[in-house]
C-alpha cells in the first residue's frame, strides 16, 4: 500500500506540468514493486528453476 510520504516523493520527481495518467502509471508501478518486495521478504517467491517449469507449461 502506498503512503502519503511515497506520494509526496513521487510528485516531487515530476515536472511542473504532467498528466494524471502519468502519475497513476507511476504510482501503480511503485505499488507493484512494493508488493513484490513484501512478498520477497515473506519468502513468497519461487526459484528460477520453478519459474522455467511454469513458463514451459505456457507453451505446451
């Protein structure tokens, strides 16, 4: 979940004028990265070998 502090920091990196779409895209990306980091911290990851096996199944 995003915090007000994260939102403030991201707004500061934008130019003086920007679209809401640009801001939303950036915030969605940041939220996904934060969620991935939390999953990693909790050990909710798979090995590269397991990933390769899952990708192979997509092409069967």
